[in-house]
């Protein structure tokens, strides 16, 4: 009898685990493990979801024209060079399916998003991990790792889970020095948390080997809708659209995302609140003896003396109804990733960490 065998690389994939949402035996839990917007989506996006109920019997748009037009209008981009996906993850998946396969290499950095090696193995390519320097991407290390087999380089900017950011000049240097057969993917899931940052759009416009991706799951508060998008040179978009499912996004998701991206006042409000509370929480944690790098995202990477202290703090936080994220799987065993919540959540975290540190003094 023939045995069904999956394609090479698939069984090497470790199942992705999202942030926890419950603690056994603990009520009044605050989830700070998935970098979600504590204020939820725009009221206009919620209204669009309600209004979409009358369209549930109709197939959605296959070309996402209205959403692409809205994104293009808000960000000053050509809608024809935009592609939409089920979260930015699907757009990243389009890239590896289109440009990598067995015998090819996909580069990502040591503390980079855990989906990058999964995506490489999904298509039978070899994931190549490159060291960072002090939790920040090292362009020279990436270039040293490049070879004639390199097809895709993933770079999150700002990065998850480190929260650090690479200067545009360094990214440009990387793009210009890549091998001619390689594409640079700028994962901008947290770009909106940096005021005035274009996520790499200008770099895309000036080159033929750069792709930018963005998501509606973070600042827009639409994680449950799963909508993302990418911006790339027209030739690349034409390739990616050939492997995109025609009905990959529902009518509800499309309408919610369009309303969300147009509600600039709400986005500005969420960014301002995140900036205020992020600085406050980082300062409180530092005073308690828990340092962090300057964050360019909606979370803080809190660093402890060692792995034991980080895990003990996480256990204590759980007992207080606070769920954060351990990041040992990202090569950061002595750290915890803490989403910046609302005022009440940030105060609870600060008080709990202070109590934990005082108990260990």
C-alpha cells in the first residue's frame, strides 16, 4: 500500500501558537499577549460590519477595487500596485509561493517573526537565520548570508518581538546590495505606530526588488477580520495575483477594512494613546528594574536578569490576571513581550511587575 507523503519541508514546520487568552482559575483577565488594539476597531468599521449583513448571500469582489482605492487614496499609492490578502500573512505566503521553492533559501533574522521560517518550509525552501546585534537587524550580517540560492529576505520594520526599528538608509543599502534574484520583503505590521512613517513605500517606488506588506490587525483593531495588503512594483503584483484565490476576502472584511482605513481621526487617536501609554509603561518598568529598548510598536519587550526571572514574572502576572507573551522561541528567553493596553491595563501591569520585583528583592 502506498503511503501518503507530504511535500518536503512540511513536517519540519512547528505549529504556530497564538497568544494565550485565558488563565485557568483566574477571572477578570486582561489579554496583553497578541498586540491587539485595546480600543477595538473604529466605530465606522463596526457600522460597516453591521451593514454588510444584507450582502451575505452575495459573492464578494474578486479584485478588491474599492478597498485598494481607499488604501491608495490614504497612503498616496497606485491602487493597481496593491494586493489584498487574508491578513498580511497571506500576502507573505504569496511571495514565497511565487519566488521560492526547493533548493532556494529564505533569509530572516534571529528574533524575526516566527512565520518566516514556516513560510519557507511551506514551499520546500531552506530558511536561513541571521544573527541580530543587540536586538536590532544587522544589514551586514544579512548580506554576508546571501548566496546564489537566496530568493527572499524577510525584514519586519518595526520588528516583532524586539520592537526596534531600522533606519531607512540601512534598508535602502540592503535592498541595493541584494543578489539580483532576491526580493526584499518589508513587513510593516506595526508601521502605523510610527508617526509619519511610510512603511517602506518610497523604497518600493524607487526599486524593482522590494515589497511592502501591511495589516489591519494591529492599529485598526480588525484582527478578527483577517485583512492585510501589499504594495510592490507592478510586475510583482501581476505575479502574486495569479496565485491569489479570487474570493479570498469576504464582503464583510472588505467593507470593514475600507471604513477603517478612511477613519484617519480614529487611527490618529489610537496612535497618540499608544505613544503616551507606551512611554509611561516603559518608564514604570524601568524604575522597577526591568529595562526595555525604545519601542516603535504597540508593545514593550521587557528584559529580565535571566530566563528564570522572566518565567517567574510571567507566572506571577498570570496569577494577577495579566497574560503577556514569553518569547524564548524567538531567541529571547530572558524577556516578556507586553502589549500596551489602555490606562487601566498599563497600571495593572506596572503594579504587578513592581510587586513581583519587590518580592524577589
